[in-house]
C-alpha cells in the first residue's frame, strides 16, 4: 500500500487550521496511515494563493486534489474557507466523513 500525499494548506488569519490538522491526523490514524507525513503549507501572500489555487483556509488536498473542490470561479484568496455540512449548515471545517472518504478513495487507487 502506497501512502497518499496529504497536504494541509492554511492561512494565519484563520483560526480553524489547528482543528483541521487534528481532524486529518485522526482520520489518517484510523486508516492506519502515519499522520507525520502530512505536508503543511502556510499560504502567506496573494501570489502564494494564486500559485496554490488556494481559495481559503484550511484546504486539505489528497494526492493533489482538493477534498472539496471549490466552486468554479472561486478566486484564490487569503481568507477563511466555508464548507457546508450534509444538512446544509456552514462550517469552517470540512465534514470529517469527507476527509475520511478522500483518504479511503486514495488508498483504493494505490
């Protein structure tokens, strides 16, 4: 089994990145993956945001793919990201089930 490439992109103005990392670590551990392999990238400038296609913090990518692709036309920006739960409520974090599903999908294709 090849471990997926897992990235956590964050912006310092967003208070949710620590919780996002803990959620990601928990999901990885639950699947037998080593969370120490998480690549963390702080997005500091607008140029960084453009280069990374960063539409807000936190952003989690598995094997280069955003686990919740932003809506078409969402501009790169240094901002907090808004996710939506299955019941439609907004959240500063992705649904934990989506995080796990993205990791599982990557493992299925390894």
